[in-house]
C-alpha cells in the first residue's frame, strides 16, 4: 500500500528549486520537535520523491531521491555501515525497509541515482529547518545589525583516485584526492546557510575567494581569514550592503588617513590601533577598494610556522593581528571579537568530519557528495533541535543508540534533560 502511494506521487511534476529559500514557510516549528521520529523525517523528504524520475518513461525506477537520502541518514547514524556497499546490504534487511519505507537497492542503482538527483531541493529543506532554529546572538553583537556569517573551505579526502578531481599535495612527494567544501556558517544559529562543492585544487572557480564573490548575500557580516584578502571581493561584499571582517597578511601595506581614539576597554583587549586607511600605492597594478576601509590591530603572541600532520604549513605571525573591515561604526573591541568568532566554523567542520562520519565520501560524484553534506547538515540540525546545543560526541552517540534501537525514547530524553541549564 505504501509503495502504491509513493508511485502515485512520483507522477506529479516537480519544479527544480534553484533558490535554497523559495519554499520558505513550508516547515512548521513543530517539525523540529518531531525530528526524532524517522517517519516524520521521511515526510519532510517526501517532496524529493519524483526528482530524477522524469527520464524514467517506463516507471521502473525503484530507488527515489527521498529514499536515497534516508539511506544516507541511516549511514550517518550507524557506525557499522562504512561504505556504499554496506548501505546496499542494509537495504536488503526487512527491518530497514519497513522502518525507512525503501525497497532493495542494488549497488548499481545507488551509484547511478546520484547522477540524476538534483541536490538543490535538499538544500531548501535544510535551509527551512535551519531557519526555525533560534538565533542566540549575544547582546554585545546586536548593533552589528547583520547576520554574522563565518566563511571557510575544507578538503574532504576520498579513498580512490577520481579522474575529474584535482590532487592535493601533502608533502614528501605525496598527494591525495579530494573535494573542497566551501561553507558559509551562521555563527549564532550554529548551522551553515550555504555550502558549495568544488574540486580541491584552489584555482579558478575552486578558489575560495571566487566562490564567495559569486555567492555574497545582502545584510550579512562575513568573517574570513587572510586567504580572502582580495580588494574586488571586499568591493562585492560592500556593494551588497554587507560587511566583512577579514584578517590581513602581516605584509599588507596601507596609508593611514586618520586615527580613531581607543577606549579603555579596547586597550584592555590588547588593541594597539584603530585606523581609517587607504590600501595600495600609486604604482600598484590593483585598484584600491572603492569604499572606506578600517584596520584594527591587536597584539597577540607571535609564532613561527608549524608543520601540520599533512606537511602543509601556515604563515607565521609577527605578534600583531591585523583586521580589515568596512564596518566603521562598532567599537574596535567588537571588531576583534567578531574575528575570533570565525573559529566556530572550524569546530563545525570537526563535527561534520568526526562526529557525523564524513571523513570520506560515499559517492565520488559531485551531486552525490553534495547530497551527503546536506544530509550531514540536516543531522546536525536534528541534534540541535533535540538537544538545544551543538552536537557533542556523547549526544551523538546517544541519538545513534536511539536510532539503532538500543536506547528508548525515555532514555534519550533523560540524557537531553541533563544538557539543559539548571533553573537556579
């Protein structure tokens, strides 16, 4: 009966979603409270059912996008399943098919399906769910009056060579293959509002500055590291009525136009200068920014380059943190505090990679990899909706036990109750 209902829904035409927010309002606040029920998650994904079925004139498709997404979610919350083949074997189990409402999936259909599934509607669902999470912006950042958004990229290594992807040098003459995930992260909601997937070699369209330049939105305050030092990018952000807080390379040069007086609080935060500046020189080939720029300098502990485990080195620091912004209004200590928030996106990458098992990709197809990333994001939203906090290893394990049937709903709720702050 359930299969018959799904086949009828598959005949309805589905319009491709190109804007991650066009179906705003479809998800109700109660949707978040019920995310612990797999049946409710299935109903949220149900609009994806007919995606990719247009070319199936004979109506023979047995694996639909909503079913594939549920299998990926099962993989995220089940440490026993560590590959596409394991996911295929699980789909043959009666209990899995009944609980997820999926049929048996062959390895070929799992691999082929991601070539016809469009990830954009899934992005819309993740965005809608994220919009329902509360914004916990502290009062001191309220007068920024923008959505505070951290931006960064990360490379997800894969286990086999894929011809169309670039190779990432790891030192010692060795290299590895991977995708680069470009994420824009709403700091005080705890979720990414956008992800873009490119080849891992940071050149051309995969350059993180180019990706951000193409995806800038109005009314945001972008927190970025020194890799985003680019005048044309700053111009695009400023033209969109957004702001940027960007660390500069130690070698950056500018002309001081005026000095802002430092408050006692700024001095207590080790801020040594707050200046209105002009970048570039008369002989510079690159035109300077087309708007007023401000540089806040903070004294920090100097350090030499340290080699990471993959033998890649980061630049040294001379003991001064130089932060450029187009926000001319807020105090210097707030600009410094905003830049510190950029590290929240590094913690989010750690959650995605370690807690949610995304150290490797189920699919080497870009669409399949993007679907996996969005399902990991939805899993994060589920955990935050259930617990009210960013995922931790203990909470992730407890929810995993629940989905595996090892823990009861009462035991899960008892664990979550311990996470809530006391009333006194």
